[in-house]
C-alpha cells in the first residue's frame, strides 16, 4: 500500500489526522526554524520535515516515529494480509532546500549534510516499520539512486525493492539525455543497492501503441533482474498496459546480466525458453546471426515483427529489442534429493 512521508496537500481531508499533527507540531519544512510559510514540494503539496531533528511530541516521538506509527495503523493494522508498504520519494538527497536540522539556516538540498539528514530519517523509518511489520516487504520510489553522484550508505541494502521511475520515455529519463549505457549503469547501481529480495521495478513511460519502444525497454530490463513496468504517458500509473510479449514464458535466466555486447553492438541474455536481444540507441539498424534456429513469438500488436516465423538471423532497428523462443527449451536443473543436514 502507498504511503508518503515527504509531502502532502494540506487541504486533503482524507489525511486530516496527519495534517493536524503536522500543523500542531510544526513538522513542515520551513526556510528557517519551525515557523512561517512551509516550503512547497510540488504543485499544491507542502514539504514535510521527515528528519530526526524535528521536535518530539508528548509521547517522545519525532515526525518520522509518529508518521510511521500512523501509516502502519492506517494501512497494516486493519489489513494484516498486505504484502507491505511502498514509500514514495525515497530519494538519496532532498529535492528542495530548507532548514532541515532546525538550525535557523536554509541548507541547500544538494549539500552533503542535507542528504545525510534526509537519509537518516528514512533509515529510522525503515528500522521502525520493520519492527512494527515483521516479515512484510518494504519498497520505495528510488528514482534517483542510480545517479552517478548518488551516495547513500544509510539506505544500502535496507529495502526489499524499489521503483526506478521513468528510466526510459520521459523528458527526465537518463536514457533520453545520457543514452542506453548510462541508463544500464543507473539500473545496475539501483539494483545493487537493494537487499537479496531484489524486487526492483524497471519503469518506462510512453505510448502503449509504440511497440518498438516497448520492446526496447522490456529487452533492456531483461538484461538485468528487475521486473518491468510500462506506464502510458497520457495516464501515468492508471490502468494496465498489456503486450503480446507479456504472454511469453521465457523461464529463468541461464546466463548472468551481460557486461558487454554480444554481436554488432547488440546485447543478449539467455533464458530457459528463449533469448532477449536489445539494440541500443545510436547503434543504427543491425542484423545479427543466430547460432541455431529460433522462433519469433506470434502476436497481433506488431505482426510484422512477431509473426511466429522460424529464423536464423534477425534485423533490429536502432533503439529496438526482441524476444525469440527456443525450439528446444533448456531444462532447469533439478534440486538434489535425499540430503541429510547435520
């Protein structure tokens, strides 16, 4: 279930209890101290000071402690079967400047100090929420964790998973301005920061009828171990966009995430039931030869590409990808039996 302790619209009646607490304790982020006009986060939302510097209430709770208890009581307590919580905007540094440590000074959001203070607040949240919800998954929006300059030791290995929002397709996407390899480095860095559950989600935005871009994004995602999400740019996260490729069972990966191109600048990863190929942006159209015959999936959305034919070579356009199926799937190794542990 979705939660957010970084910002809120102060007129949102659904969160009246939370907003009243923020007002009474002055837990908003201000330019100086804990009074005046709170700093805008975006749109109509105001920024919450979600650090450990905030004043403690009569129960000895700072803003992070209180909000964690609040979200757990609202989301988990009445719904104990939920898988866990998703915290939005768990960025490695603040997006706005303010007096985060209540020193009377407006600290730039890009300063190392502000980043440390914010991450310490999130680390406190994660410690507390795991105590309150043992065994439940904790995911977050980790859109900025892959930035080259990102350093976040307080959060390393603390999340089960996270959304790498808009890796492809948005104006702010790293792939848009930095290229494919920069995006893949960002992707790998974000995944490496998660715990062993590795519930990363590779986010792409675009038109649901731009099948080439979708194949490019999906195949790029398959070069690593994240799940894949496609969001319609027109409606963002509303609704489900389904593609022919989603009906294909590739099975488990039989090779690790690749570290170099396979052929003609095209990247490849092998799976039990097929392979995924991706041709990075800027590589130009490329034809690659296959070591054996593969079968294209049979689909209706892009029938000139996914026509079900058997091929020994394929041509990929620039910024394109494809899934091909094996004629003879690779059997997964069977687990050992009759073992005795001592």
